[in-house]
C-alpha cells in the first residue's frame, strides 16, 4: 500500500530493502507489489510457480483502466504491469554508498 505522505524515493527504498535475490523466493516483494498495485486501483492477477530448482516463485499481471477511481478526469488510457520482481545475485557487492538492499540517497541520487 502507498501511504499518502510517501514519496517516490520512500517507496523505492522500501521495495529495494525487501529480499528478492533470484535464487530465493520472491514472496515478500511480491506481496508488497500486490498491495501497492491494489491500492492504486489495478485489477490484479497473481500466480505462483516453481522455478527450475523447485523454489516457489510468484508473479503478477495487473492493469488499471482509464476510468479507475484513482485516475484523474483527464486520463484517457490505461496502464499495464508485467515484470519480474527479483534481482540477480548480489554476491561480491561492493559500493561506497551501501549494501545492495540499503536504498540510500547520496549526491542527490538514489543508490
């Protein structure tokens, strides 16, 4: 869910902090994305499957029509959400701005 006083940077930091390495289940980030999309009036279809190693994974297909309650009157088109929500291995991560799941703002940019 997106909170009314939450900025885009706050939302990105929250999502980046969730465990999502592709060798593990993406259940936590999946659940967060599901809640966010539903709070934005998306029609959501969630599904699950096992990857090649048998690890349970989750996917989302979502769409928001132009006349969704959260859209302004000027909107004439909808939007779809179709993407993966995991990351490749972070083994060996080395960055002066912090760890791979520490979304930080430095030099005026999110890292």
